[in-house]
């Protein structure tokens, strides 16, 4: 594990939130090259959507990128070439979330038309439409075994679906406002939901464990992510902070101000070493988890950055923003 439990808390030097200092630009460049030879730069900009890109996902094999947009369409692209394979139509309103199944064969999309749609990745064929939320659906993700699907919406609920069944098999309640983000541990034991009510809720799906309710954020929470080793939970939102919690106990480890504007998305790299955050300040920031360092600031989006996702190799990052552009960042690219 990259962060053993007896290690010092990450971002220890940044504890204290807004008063924490930020490394200089020269330091950022030095750290980025030290951590990943060649540094990071934008190597592709994918264009095709006619409205903002709110959701991005990368397929488990790293072959495809999926996008969800305010133009009501779902895009499927080849990651390596940037070729757009499909622009899938069917949603009657904005698409807020997309997620690949663990085998990469299916894609789920969630929209503010209150529906979830399942698509076949290889053909773009619509497989089924799931209806059950009484308001807009804001987030969707698969279980690690791909047998069930989780969704969260503006009806303040989390629903559990079994593909092929038209009705949810279970509804989880507790949030008092919109559910904005979901994350599930890689061992399938814990589902985490976060909402507009500024709380995080644990839902233990298997085995023992407490269904914690975590508080501390001072405004709505926009994103949660679980580290690949299932030890850390990261959360971020409108209060501009990132907070780390222990997934087993729910104890907050640290917090720090990551941006000077609301944070819309965050994700761990598959190797567990990095955390990427996306913000209304038009930047993506890359953090080294174990060392607690800001490694780099990515600039290039012309408006708010809504979403960010790593490729499986942890060396490529894909982001989507307000201007409708998708950007691919590569740490191995020549400078």
C-alpha cells in the first residue's frame, strides 16, 4: 500500500485550510518532473460537443473516453487517437454523469431527464432505460463486479439497480438534499454518497461496519473518491477544500484549501499516488498523496473545469469543461 496506516497524515504541511501556503511555480515544475519524467502537458483537445462537458470516464482498458454534455448527448471517443466514434442521442436533457462497467462493455449515463441509460460501447446501441428517480439524476457508478448500478439524484435518494430489471432493487435514504456524487470501494464493501446537504454517508454493502455520517464541509459537496487501496476517502466541494477521511472509521485525517474557487471533481490515480482536482478557477491541480505536495497546475480550459478522470496507466488524465472541450493530458509527452 502506498500509504501505510502508521504513516504521517498526507498534506500535513497543508493542514489549516485557507491559511496553507502554495508552492511556487518553479517548485511545481521541479516537483512534476521529479515525480514523472517528462512533465505533463495537454496533448489533445477533443471537440464535438456543442455545450459544456460535465462528465468524463475512461474505460478500464484505457481504450475509450466517454463524455456527458449539456447538449443532451453522450460521446464515445478513442483515447489514443481522439477519434469520436459515437455521439449518442436519447436523453431529453443535460447529461450529468457517465460510467463504464468494469468489463468495459457497457456505459451508463445519467441525466436531468430523471433517467439512466445503458449503452453498448462497441456499437453505441441503447440497451435499456432505467426510470425510478422522481427528480434529476446527478451521478451513477457500477459495482466492482458489474452486477449492480448505483445512482444518486435530486430526489435525495441513492438507488441500487440490477441491469435487466426495470425497477430499482433498493432505495437508500438519509440525505436531506440532492445526492451529487457516489463512490464505491474496489472490494465492493462500501458505497459512499455525498450531497448538497454538506454530508457524506457510508452505506456498508457487505460485512460489518458502521454507516457513518460525516460532517465538516461548510458547503455542498460536489465529489468523493476512494483510494485504490480502500484506505482513504477524499471529498471536495463548494468550500474549496479537499478533505481526507479513513474509510474504515470515518475519521477525518486532514483538510486543505486546494483551489480558490469551488471544486467540481476529484479522482485518485489508479496507482494511488496522485490526486487530481478540477475547479471553477479554470485549472486542474495534481497532488502527490503520500508526500502531501502540489505537483502541478494545468491551465488551458477557457472556463470552469467540471470533471477529471485518469487513464488506467496513471500517466494520462482527461478533463472536461464549460466551453465544451475535452482535454487529454500526458505526463510522458516531450516538452
